[in-house]
C-alpha cells in the first residue's frame, strides 16, 4: 500500500497546529509547527490549517515529494466517515459541525480525512510505537484532560456515533467532583494533570489564582523528586488514581497492553511503577495476568504519524 508515497499529517492543538509529511512506514520527511492565538474562531483555525498545508507542500516539493492525501487529528467527537468535526467547540467559536475534510479537499485538491486526536495517537502507537505487534490495546493520554483509544482484534473501536473510547469520563468517585463536562466523579476530574495542580493548591493552601501563580503539573513532578513532601504526596495519590482507572479498563477489556501517552507519561520510572502497582492491585488476576502497562514511544509525533497513516489507509479503501 503506497510503499513510496507520503501523506500530510496534521494535529490541531490548543496552542499550535503541527504538521508533518510522513511515508507509509512512519518515516517523517518534514515537520513544522504554527502557533495559535488564544482567541480562536472557525475561520481562523481553517485559515491557519490551510496555510500550514500549503507551506509544507511547497517545502517538500523541492525534494521531489508530492503528498497524496491529508489526515487531520482534531479534538472532540468526529464523524470519521464524512470528516465532520461534531464538537464540542474546544473553545473555538463556531467549531461545531464543521465539514473539515470537505473544506481541506476543496482548498487543496487532496483527499482529506479527519479523526479524533486520541484515536490517531492510538493508531500510531499500534502501527509504529509501544503497541506494535499487539492486537488488543488501550491507549490512555494523561494530560490536561484524559483521552483514550481502544483497539480490539486489530481494529479501532469507535462505538455508536463514533463516541467510543472516552476513558476519561469513566466514574471513579461518585461522591465528589463534578467536572467541567458535568460528570460527577470522572477519571479525568480526579487523575489528570489539571487534578494534580488542583490537589497541590489544596494541600498548600494556594487557592487564589489572582494572588498566586500556580505551578504546572510538570513542575509539581519535579518538586516530588526533591524534598517536597506535599508534591510527593500529590503525585503518589495521582498515581494510585490513574492506576484505579486502568484497573477498571483491565477488568473490562483484559487487553494485552495499555500504553500511557501525554505529558504525564514522561514522568520518572517511579511514577509508572506506582501506577502499575495500583492497577494490578485493583484488577482481577485472570484479567491482569498478561497485560503490560508501558509508556508511549512516539511522544508529540503520535498524532501526526497516526493521522498521516490513517489518511493513506482510508485512501486505499481499507478500514481502521
């Protein structure tokens, strides 16, 4: 399938649009990043996206490379068959029910495909990364929120209305914590990077953002490696909660491997060890007996590799 061809992979993030030209076997030919303004509209995002595509096409044309299609990773619910971004709006005005694949196709002349960003990361880790060679996989993106993707028998599980795989919204504590999505006790609310920052503020008494600049999640991890007992407590608590969420997934799906991506997955080995301990302690023995819990291999490149590969696979008429 297109052994010598290349596709454009795009990731629409909160702060930037990243783009790459990728060959079918995962070789990255070129990559660029374009910062985004804080105030965003549909028209602004589409304009920046089309500019990024034009720019990288011109760059690789000088090397004799002519991409054959475009794959785009976007947040939220996606009608992947028609390439429509359903929503929610992700803070972008009018960013609901956007026929993004059609717009890209009309403006570039290239076949275009759109998928959820966590699903594209899942595909990339399955095809090129930590889950290569496995058929039953769960990918969990630990970041500001928690996203995920599920592969069963080698195929991405989408569920009804393309809504499957929202692992961050499973409920792990019904008594407390209504999330910004209105769900009580969600995994995302208690175990995400945002939760670490919130818990650190609670433990230190820093609760007024106007008076105090909060530490980032990464900085709290760094403090936990030194002599900060509060940071170490918060990180240990978080690892236990992350593990409880994984335990639910292990007992329900009995996967071969769980791959942890997102910025939090880059923390020290001790953090991953605590997650494994919690996950295995809270799941059924028969379900956990063969599962591995590993860090993602592809980092921030995953959504680019996944969306490019996804586009070429769809162009070839294959399902994924």
